[in-house]
């Protein structure tokens, strides 16, 4: 199993619409991925490790899929639509990582 993570680094002047991300973007992603998206979670950054510091990431999502191939096959035909929707909720360039789930 793999986890596809998209993380949006915190910046004081950045725009991130959490409601749009939760209510529109991620349901769109799930609908387009279909069964290749086993599940997903959304996180909203609250704080950094030290008291009074901002979060490292203002928002994150993690999508579970059976394999990199299954994810890419489902995502590929919809990549442009999904990427074009990003401007509706943020001006942050995301950090993306695909990980193997070792313990779940």
C-alpha cells in the first residue's frame, strides 16, 4: 500500500481556503480516482513544535492507494482538471511525496 501526500508549506501571506479544500477539492479528487483511492485524510496545521511558532504546513492530505501504478493510472486522465482546481483554494506550491505504508 502507498500513501500519496500533498503538503502545503506555511507562509504568513499565503492563501489557503480550508473549507473549499475539504468540501470541493478533495471530494473531486476522490470521485476522479474512484476505487484507486481507498481513503483519504485532510489535516489543518495548527502550530509548530515550539510554543508560539506557526505550523510547518498549513494543510495536508494523504491518499491511500494499493500501489503507485494504481494511483497513477487513476490520476493520469484527470491530472489537468485536479491541478487546475488548486488555484481555487491556494496560491501555495505544494510539496508532494509518495510513501510505502510499512505499518498501518
